C-alpha cells in the first residue's frame, strides 16, 4: 500500500496536496503509518524524498523507546515494581 501511495504521489503530485502529520521516532528512525497501524523504518532522507512537503513529522516514542524506558525504570526503582512491596489495605 505504501508503494502505491508513493507511486501516486510521483505521478500526480496534486493528488496528495494536503499535509499529513506523522509520528516519527528519530532515535530508531521509525515512522508510524496510521493506515497500517505499524511503525516502519524510514530515514529522514527517505521521508523527504517520498513525501516532500506533504509530510510533517512529530517526535514520538516508538515501542522500542517505551520498552527501553520501562526497563530502565524497573532497574532504577525495583521496589516500585515488586509485587510483594504493594501493601493492600481494606477499609473497615
């Protein structure tokens, strides 16, 4: 589907005249394609070549970033994530 969009943009530039905003992780060079509900590998140069001014990217954390952050939080604050450290109290 993405190749079809790129081919259409090259043949008929006016067809994709509106600006699309996409979520992009610069750390891992991943672009979220909403129609596919997937993060795909795109370099900034590839985005510029494929979409030109029709694509504006917004910095966003990708699943890799979220996993790294979660792992770091677990390592730095193990007591917060240990199941036995959560005290359950009942009112009564």
